[in-house]
């Protein structure tokens, strides 16, 4: 059988059987607090002498996202956003002016996925909806359960993840299902919106139970499966060890991090473990030419040398601030928090370089990079493009 995949030697493996029993979802982060759940007080912001400034290039509002992890989609000549009520918006990336805004007619649970010509969103009812760059609906496909994470389009296939553990490959032209991958989920899992990493003909997906799987983009066949972490502990909650964030990759290795588990890197072709280090994160990680950068469950930002996992630095001044995954922006590392602040860290030692506020609501999704500018979306629905000076 001919496999187009350039970075994985994929074997043909039959998909696992459907989910059995009932899966319960645990929310590890209570962003807005409740009367029944204690919330640890976020660390007070520490004064420092800035060595850079963050200026707002433009700001606009496109509707609330609340606790859904909507992230701005950066296209060549546009920025696309979605909100929880079902509006899809195209923005001019230079001015922030709304080019168009449409009502999809349904609440949204995932998006936006975008390429040059099309945008994709998902709904709580399990629908994936495709639009063209003028905002005209192209197709709708109904799947098995709530769509989670950002739909990803590559090589004529739209890859979509659903809450029941399925991953679907849909024809980008008409939404017809080409393949489906499914696996059993543990009885108790974290509620997350972990996106898929789609690159060079492969899909990498983190799963509950600390699993990382590699699939062929064209067929959905399994190349390998590896353990980022192993569940351990006496209670169900102690044994929750889920990969809830998007893996990261370079030319040699793919890395992922698990809640109550480890950060681990694997050889791309075989899935062989290269190194692992004890770590807990629900927010996720990013990678550059030298290091992995992780926002851990305590609110620390950690830098590890990516070849062997050796500790480089740790920034400990943001504890309990429910950080986003970090993002390399130019010569700095940007991370958002639950009060709408963007923090800029130095790459060499993690010290604070700059800070700015947005609208006071949580930044849940990872900051995006647009020509070394920071683009963020807040829970209240504000979109900011920020320039570092």
C-alpha cells in the first residue's frame, strides 16, 4: 500500500472499538470561580523595570467566547474569529476593521480553522461548517458529538476532533467523510479543547490517559502510539493523566505534555521515547530552535533544552494566574492570563520584559503570531493586535 507520508513509516492498523460506558468530564480550571469550588488566589503582579513596551496596534470586539478556547485564525490577508453565539468574522489584519460578519445560525464550540480560501467552525451538536473567504457557506457535515479544538485543513482534507474521542478526515471540497479514527476513553477525563497537530502528511493527537498517537492524514491509519505519561494514584481523579494541549514538532521529534504526568519527546518516524521529565500542564507548550517552553499547572513558565530535557530556567511570578500556552513572538515569549494580561518574557532566562492589559477578561487561547505582532482573543470577545517595541 502506498503511503504519501514523508515523516512517518505508517502501518495499517484497524481503528479501536467505539467508546463504551459513560465518560465523565472534569474541569481542572475554574476560570471565573463558583460558590462550590475553591479557587486559589492568583499571584499579585510584581513590579519590574520594563526593557520593552507593548503597544496596541488595534482592538475590536467580535462577540464573547466565554470559556470556549476560540483563537484568532491568521490567514495571508485576513484574521478570522468566532464567538460562542455563532458569529464568524473576517478582520483586516492591518486595521482591525470588520470586512464581514455572518451569523452561522447555531452556537459554536470550535474554530476557527482557516486556510487561503476557506474557514471551518464546529458546533456543540457535532456539525462542521465550511465557508469560503467571502463568508458564503460551502457545506455542513454532521459528526458523532460536540466538535472540539480547531478544525485543520491540509492536502484537501479537513481533520476534526469530537468530544467522544473520534478524529475524522473530511473531504475539503464537499465535507464527505473519508475516514474515522476512534478509541476508548477513560471513565474520567479533563474537559479540554486540544487541537490536532497536522503537518507533512501526518496527524499527531494527544489523548486522555497520557497517550500520543500518530495518524496518516490521507487514510487515518495509525503509525504509532506512545505514552506521554502513565496514570497513577489510588483515586480516579489522581489517575487523570490527559494530554489536553496541541503537540509541537521539529524535524526530528514531536513533544507533548500531560496533566499530572510528564513532558515527553518522541522520534517522529517510530514513536520511540527520546526523553521525558515530570511535569503537569493543561495549557500546553511551544518550541523553538533551542528549547521547549511550558506553562505548567501551577502557573510557572518553564524552559527545557529540547534535545535532552535539561532545565534552562523557570519563571515563578505568575502562579495561579491560569496561563495560556506560551508563544514565541520575535525575540520574546508571550503568555496570557486569567485577568487579561499579556506577559512578555526574555528567552534566555525568563525574566519579565514587558506587560500590558487587555479588557480584564481571561485570555484562554494561546497568543498568535502575525509578523512578530501578538494577536489575542479574550473571553469577552475583544481581539487585540499588539506590537512589541
